């Protein structure tokens, strides 16, 4: 449904110095993609990684500097108008207006896509039912909750029944219940045959929602696959150690002690304090690492054993945590 080769985009950045020359910022440095029909495909990465720029290029909102791409069978460079007819796009900021209702928004959007008035009215009614908006669909959008408003945004993006839907950070700023509701709507669209492309910096969202994920960093795809396959690349277990004493230097002393242990593959200091350890068998290693810390006079506050996450994949590929980068 989407295929790209070497897609790239650069921007000119003005120098802060009066006599300095402008510099070039490479936002996307050659993206190769193959997105299958009927899947939820995610771009996961920190802010500034190039996710939104890639999405906006595929949605014809900005023109790539180079590469090749087809979207829903239409050539991105040769026929952008046909690409626009075959896609839906929902920006991070949304597209609703405070003073009008969801029904009015949906009718207008359908009319803008060329539907006669009677058909647009029917399409709006169908969308209100499908997205569970009928109860408040005639109230001004200003009265909606964040989750309700986001469902209206997605309904606007699919009112013309596109083959591909692009969603830029669809749940940013929403509470957990609203996020779960939006996830269910996206999954429903997938079951109805729509291809959905999502950008996100939420690890749990990429893990729970996406069929496949491209992990993006500094304008490049550094890893791609199903969330489970990506996590299987990280062998062994992860142990998170919180320290009872947050005094400066304690975490470094604990790290120095544990790095000498033969069962440890890798150790990272966590931004929020404590340590992240990578081991073959976390359950067997925990008693030994506790004894090592005790011998060094370091008291752990918490010890948590977990399987590798997508953040661990990002860390393995880039050398830093996605959570810390975000």
C-alpha cells in the first residue's frame, strides 16, 4: 500500500550569528518503507526524529527532496493529487472548530470531498454512529472531552473512505481511558480493511496498537518489524534497580560494583535514578547482585524484573534510551 525508496528532506536553518552562513538540517535521511495493505504501521521515535516530516511527505503536505514513493498505487511525485484523493490525514493538533458541532464538521468535510449534500448528510450520520459520537454530535465541539474531540478528528479523516489513513500522534495529551478508546477506533478501521500509519513517541502505544513498527532516529529507520520480533532481538532479561539513597555518587558506585559481575551483559544509569541491567537469567542473578550491592554498602530501594521492551531495542540500536530522548 505504501512503498518508498531513499525518501529524504532537508531544511535551511538560519544562522543565529549576523555574519554566519545558513546551515542545512537533514530531517529525513533516506527512508525505505514497504507498508502492507490492511495493517497498522507505526513510526516510533523521540521528537525531532523525522516521524512527522515523513508522514507529511507521504500525505503530500511537503515535497520530498529526493527518493521515490507510491501511496495507494499513486506516484507521490508524479501524481500528488491522486494520492490526496486516496488518503486521509489527521494532524496532531486536530481540525475541529469550537463553535460548530461534529455533525456540521462531518457534513462540510464530506462536501469538500465532492459528495452531494444528501450523501454528505448520510455519511455524517454513519460516522457519528460508527465513532460513538451520536449522543453529543449536535453540541459545539468546544464542549467535548479530549477523547471525544480526537474521535471527531479521526472521523473527519475517514469520511471520504480513504484507502490509507495517516495519524500524527493520535493520543498525545489524552488520559488513559481516552487513549484506549482511540486505540479501539483505530483497530476497528483496520478490521474494515483500512491501512493506518501512526506516528507516536509512546512505547506502550506502539507495542499494543501496531502490527509493525519502524523505530526512527535522526531521520533514519534504525529498526523495523513486529513489536515482538524486535524485542526478541534483545536476549535475556532486564532488571531495574532503584536505590534507597539518592545521594550524588551512590548510583555510580553501584554501577562500578555491578559492572565487574560476570553475569552482567550491559548496564545503564537511568535518568530518573537507579540502574538498568541486562542479564541472561534475571531471576537467578538478582540474589547475586543484591549480595554485591550489600558488600559495597549500597542499599537498593526497588528491584524489578521485566522482559525487554521497545525502549531496550531503541537503546541497543542508538546507544540511548527513547524515554530519555523523548
